[in-house]
């Protein structure tokens, strides 16, 4: 469900998502790239923290993430990355250099704890003016799914990128309301 038990949205609206990305640009570059990964790929916070230089396939322009909610290890999914995000990751983390070094290629890009990562994302959300009840990293994951449905990405692709085993899990993103619902309706009218 996209609404919690208190009736609050569990996702960022398109305007909140944009405000989050703008606010992230005012943070240290290492924090910004972490925030951008969450906003542009829909990965879980723990999946993002596990990213190493070798998990970013520069040639294919994809992020290869180990699905951490599966019942076994070694299940991966590939998520396309924009050139702009790849450039930002390279400028901040020196991916090519790290990939060439046998000792650095498998070091996590962000050596933070889950709690530290959670706090940094919540701080960016606060700076972006996002309401306290929505200030959760998972709101970025849900916003990614909703954004995909609004721009016409198939549910099958969104499910694959988010690592959903069942398409009915992904189908919740078609239940957006407010400005998102209006965007769906405008596409039908146009």
C-alpha cells in the first residue's frame, strides 16, 4: 500500500523528489551521490550501501545490485544509469581508477552504517521541505516506482529494476493519488 495506517503517503510526489535532488546537491559530493543512487534507481538503502566500483558497469551503463530481500545470496539485478549520474559517480568516486586497483575494486563506495545513511537521507529530505511523516528512504523507492509508471515504463521493467518477484507487488505504483493520479488522467485525455 502507498498509504500508511495513519493515512499518510509513503512516497514522494514528483515535486518533492525534485526538491530532494536539488537539496542533495548542497551536501558533500559523497552524500549527494548516495542520495542520487536512491532517487534514480529505487534501490533499498542496504543495497546501495553494498555498492562497490565493480557493481557499476560503465560499459553497459548499469548498476548491478545484489537483491538483499531474496532468501538466498547471489541474486542480482541490473538497473540502467543515466550518463549524468555515471559522470557524477566517476567525478566523486573515481570509479575507473578504483576498478583498476585490485585492492579497491571491491571496497564499498559508502562505508557508512545503515543508521548513518538513513540519517543523511532524512537530513536532505528535511532540507527539501518534505513533511516529517514522509521522510523515509523508502519514500524514494516508492517515488521511483510511481515515476516509472507515470512516464510509461512497463510494470515488468519496473518490477525487474526494483527486484520484485511478483508483478502484483509492483502494481501498487499504479494506485498513486493526488498529482500523480492527475498525471495519469492527463495522459488519457491527451
